[in-house]
C-alpha cells in the first residue's frame, strides 16, 4: 500500500514570520510492488503557514495565499546590459 508523509525540505528564515520556518513537501511513496519508483511530490507547505494566514496581509506561495510571492526563491541574476540600447556603429 502506498504511504503519504510530510518531509522537511529546507529550514529557512522568513522575514514575514520573523522566525525560522520549515518548508515541507508531502511525498507519496509507492507500493512495495514498485520499489524502484521514486516518491512523488503531492503538495508543498510551510510549517508556519496557518499562523501566517491569520495575519491581515497575504502570505506567500508556501502558505497558499499569495501565488506570485515566494520569499525563499533564489534571486536570479539579471544581465547588466539588459534594457540598455546598443552602441552606435
């Protein structure tokens, strides 16, 4: 029989909660008949998400209330010349 369980992926500091929070994923481990299959990720959550949702402002992707804001996403580097005009010839 397949088994579902929550597993901590990462522990990180959250500015909105002003504390360290655990980022978790719900994993579905396959039945013993399919032992070579990796577990499937069913859902993501923040361990502090419930308390964060009780605040008056929207939370983040991990709390499930703000789909475009991920405070734990790695900052992507923007090329320096992006948006600048090309040099004249």
